[in-house]
């Protein structure tokens, strides 16, 4: 095992319910749209990967705002920029901490010389704010961050993880991915990468049969669920 690749939302921080959903709602309100994505509705919308794509799917289903000067594409882009700024402020405020065990396993990876990366559909500015939670020394040890529209097809398409393999120059058998959703699992395993699932608020009941292991979190002492050595052993068993 020479590389550890993280998804962001739901893996590094449990962001969806109380981060992204709240930021979308505040962005809608800020531009005068009478839209409120409640917790169950947002759970449905999460089946669509990507924030811009999620808004488009919502408007296609429930109707586009009328009487606005910008085009539909312009509306999506402006809303998404505002939402990203709001989300970044939420992260910076400390309202949403790193999930248990994430900083620990990053430290274990750094000590072992394991490369670190992130593959996410989130906007680059949003993931940059999340990585700030690690502190500057840990953040600087991430070898790459593939975010937002860096690929044409988002998860569950494996394109972003194929890009990660190219970036690392490593075979799939020497990498481990940590994901939290079925879409993410399909993307990573579609690229042949052994994948660990840490379930999050919206994904706990999804089908993760292709994962090497499923846990509620990585965990911190005294309730550590998975260590770097555990990940290495699980990945080697799957490769065999």
C-alpha cells in the first residue's frame, strides 16, 4: 500500500446535512428564491453527484425560477459560487469538525511514507477549506487534490479515480480509497481500487457489497475502528 485516497464530503467531514444543505438554502435565500431543501429532500438529491448538477435536477423536477435576467446556466453558476462561499465560511467557523479518526490515519500515513490524495466532486475552494482543518503541516502533505470539474464525468463514473492512478503512477493494488457513498464506491471500484466505506448521515443504508470493509467511522482512541495497518492488510487480501 503506497497511497491513501479520500473522498471529501461524508469522509473527511460529515458535511452534507449540516454543511452543503444549509449552504444551498442560504444561497437560495440570498438571491430571493423561496426554496428550502429539507433533510429528506436533500437525501434524495444526493443521488445526483455534483452541486451544480443537483440544482439543475431540482429545477428540472420542480420548475425553474421565472422572471430572472440571467440564463439557466448563469443562474446555476452564480448560485453555486455563492453557495461555495457560504459553505467555506461554515467550515472556517469550526461548526463542522473532521470526522473521528481521519487526522489520526493521516498522521499514520505520513509516518509510513504513504502518499495522500483527495478525489471529490466538491468545488476546489470548498475542499481547500476542509483541508485547512488538518492544519498547515498535514495539508501540505497531500500529494494531490482532484476536485470539482477536473473530469468530464462525475461519480459514479470512475474517471476521477482513473485520473488519480495516473497522477500517482501506481497500480490499483497499491492504493486504498476511503468513501462513504454508493456513488463513490462505484467510481473507485470501477477504477479497480480497493475501497473502505465509512458510512455517513445519508449513506448508512446504502449497498456497499463491493467494499473491502464497512465501518461507521475510522475512530479515535479508545474506539479505533481501523488503523493504517488494517487498511494495508484488507487491501492485500482483496488483491490476492
